């Protein structure tokens, strides 16, 4: 998953605008549980072909990859502090209130 341009997603990518080049942007990955605060920009399933989530910037200067489970579909919820110029992005992986995921 790449975090870049607000409002764009495919079956395996979500891109979100952040305040890059203006200040630091904090991206936090959460497994099953995470903060409920913020504006939800994406809440759905993504196909992770290798079971990993990747976070990077539009210029390709920085990139972080984290294995989060098995390959296949995972439920992802992305929230931000400010939808127009995010400085905090939370990515919750496989959150399910029933505990079945």
C-alpha cells in the first residue's frame, strides 16, 4: 500500500495526500485494534499479494514494508487527522469487532 494522493484506491493500493515536504508525517500500522479518532478515508478489503503492507512517499525517497500476515484479502481502515493535509495516518489491519478475522 502506498500513501500518496487523497481519494484513490484499487484492489491492492490506497493513496492519501499528506503534508510531505512541509513537515513530518507519522504513519502508524496497527494489528487488529487501533485508535478510533480521525477521519476515515478508507475502510475495506485490500489484496496483499505477499502479505505485506508498504508505506512510502510519492517521490520514492522513503519506503517501509511490514509483513502483516498471509497473502490474500485483509480488511484495512485508514484514518487521518486532516483529510486535506494529513500529518498523522493510522492504518488498522484486520480489525473486526467480532474477533473472527
